[in-house]
C-alpha cells in the first residue's frame, strides 16, 4: 500500500539538500578534498599534506617547491576541474603552501 505523498529516496534527498544549502556546500567541499588525489594522481597526492577549505578558498600544503610552482601555473584549470568534480562551484581560489 502506497501513501499519496510518497516520493523516492533520491527525490527526498534532493529536496533535503535544496533546503539546506550550507550542508550541500560542505558535502561538495568534502567531495573536492576526497577527489584531489583521484583527479591529480598518486604522484601529486604523495607530495600533498593537509587540504582544507576556508571561505571558498582551498588550502593545499605541499612538500615540494617545484610541484607548488607547477601547480600555481595551472591554478585556473585546477579550479575548473575540481568544481566540475564537485558538481557545484565551491572552489573560488587555491592557496598552495
């Protein structure tokens, strides 16, 4: 027996995230952090330390100065790639440290 106002789980979750935009942004930020090594590969992930967000800026701690300089040159492309992976534009800037 189905209720008259029954909706699928995907619709219910979609409605929940649309009503809670702050939670949606946090989930997208976590998707970016988890996807860092997946998108950039194990070589870069090996030199990556801490990753965190602060006010739309992704802070990336790197142990290689050469890699830091190389990633700074492709910053705009990286922002686009990470936002595409998240599905929501949550990365506004990247700071390499």
